[in-house]
C-alpha cells in the first residue's frame, strides 16, 4: 500500500508542476528534490535486486547443509 500512496503523491506533484507557470519553480524543485528521484528510480530497484539475491543465496546455503 505505501507504494501506491507514493505513486499518487508523485502524480500529484507532477500535475502541480504542469499547472505552475514556467517561472523556474520546476527547476528549483528538481534542484532540491532531485535526490529523491535518484533514490526512487535508481537506488530502490537495485536494493530490491540485491535483496532477492540474498534470499536466494541463503536458501541455497540451507539446502547444501
């Protein structure tokens, strides 16, 4: 459920940015919150993949013993 809420929050922010006049607010938003985009789009998927690899490695080690 938190992922769905996060998706709605991102959609709301995107709609809000579309409605604002081009006075540089979007650039300031990107400057201040660009790290959040990098975290969501790049870091979290890699963290998920790493977690799956760890689960597989643990199960494989349990099976060997």
